[in-house]
C-alpha cells in the first residue's frame, strides 16, 4: 500500500500549521505582553487575562491532536465502520475517505487554534467572523461526510421487500394453480 497523497497532504498542512504556531511564539516571545487575553466576550473583547506562558498550551494541544489523528489513521478502529464490509475494495474506499475526513477536521481545528493563539499573542480583540466561517465550514464537512457514509452503506443494505407485490404474486400463483387443476379435471 502506497502513500495516499491527500491524507499525507492534509497531515503535512497540520504539521506546518503547528510548527508555525510554535515558531511564531518562539520568534515573537519577547514582544508578547506579559499578560494576554485568554477568554473573550461574544463581541470579541477580552474578559480575562493570564500570563503569556498560557500561549504554549494551544500549540501543544494541537500537536497532541495531530499525533492522535496520525496513529488513528494507521489502523482505523472497528467502531469507525458503520457496518461490516465484505467487499475489500469498498472497505478500502471507506477507510480512505474517513482518513481524509479526519485530517480535514484536524486541519480546521488547528486553523481555529492558530487564529485564537495569534489573536491572544497580539493582544487584539477576537474577530468573530473567521470563527463563524470556520465553524460553518466544519459543519458543512461533517454533513458532506455523513452523506458519503450513506453512499457506502446504501448498496450494502438489504432492500425491504414490497409486501403488496408479494400478495399480488401469491394471488397470481393461486389463480394459475387453480386454472391448471381445472384444466386437468376436464
């Protein structure tokens, strides 16, 4: 099995973003004020402040998530499969789409963390528009993925039998057998 370049690409974007978050903090550490805003009101204004060492936590959390997603993508747990796949090709397609989906979610999460970290380090008001846009994109990707899962499951599910058709077929069979019996008795 070779390298899946889409999965690798999104993983690389995650690594680059996390590296940039750490690097940005490293380069600008002396410029960052000692107290930074850590929580914001809905209008974007700061409502709480902490020491600048707090800025290290967001990239660390992003790094931990990236590592977890990496190991999760090596072998998906059985809980990720909505049904048991008997077709190996369909199973590998499902695994690939799930791996890409997880990396995209990780990338969007890291973008949000990057934006929050950058805003806190600049001691600026948090502009809520990018947060809303990223959240809408996140919801859209979740919806698209759930539709994709349905595409994988739909052909594998047994189609319910049409009871009315069965009753009609049974009546036709009864009528044919009565006609055959009537012909035999003549």
